[in-house]
């Protein structure tokens, strides 16, 4: 008679590793998606200020203030010139570290760009 008492434990450990990796992967990608949505919203707020005032420093400050869940020190913001009647652009980038157990750490560079016509 053959004994299979430990087979279920071995199978469970293999399946559990995969389930943990999938679960933390979903959580990690959810965090990355949330950061991307926040960055997109922040660039829209920043380009709105840039289009109204024409002040790149005020636009950068508005972008950092709108990105409440992101570290403002890590945000990189670039703007284009604001000429009345023409479009202006604000681009923001943010480094994001995606860490998934049993998979490793991936560094992502999240980017968002917003364009709006300057007022005169």
C-alpha cells in the first residue's frame, strides 16, 4: 500500500506560491494604475493654471499640489511656452517601483502629458 500523506502539502505549497504572486501582482499593478491616474489628473490641473496665468512655476506648484498621493520631490515637470491662442503643454514624469514577491522589483517611469490652449 502506497502512502500519499505529504503529497497534498507539496501541491498546496506550489499553488500557494503562485496565488501569492498573482495576488501581490494585482495589488502592485493597482497601485501603479492609481499613480498613473493621479499623475494624469495632476497634469491637467497644472496645464490649466499654465493656460490661465502663463506662469510655469505656478503650474508646477499646482501639479505637485494636485498629486496628493505622490512624492512631490520625485515629480519631474516640464512646460512649453504659453502664447495666447496657441496650445501649451505640461508633461510630468514619476518613477514608480513595482515590487512583486517571487518576481522581483521593476522600476517604471510613469508619464502624463496635458495640452490646453492659452488664454490671452
